[in-house]
């Protein structure tokens, strides 16, 4: 692989950076709301699973 001069590297970085398509404000807000809702749903789900397994372990420990 050929070495790239610092100047050429900067030009390549600028060329690639100009291709970046940033999301609109509306897309960002919509995505953030979706992530927040999914976080709440999954946290409630895992709380339920954790509580269930905790109850099972407590019950198993009473058998000993």
C-alpha cells in the first residue's frame, strides 16, 4: 500500500466528510423518542424477568 502524504490525506478526509448526510431535526427527535420508548419497555421487561428469577431462587432456597 502506497504512503499518502498528509496533504492528500486531508483532501481525502474532506471529500469523505462532504458525503456525510446528516439527519434532519425531525428525524433526530423521532429517533430519540423511539429509543426512549424502547428503553422503558425493555427495562420493564427485564425488571419482570429479574423479579421472576429472583422469586424462583428464593423459593428454591426455602427447599434446602
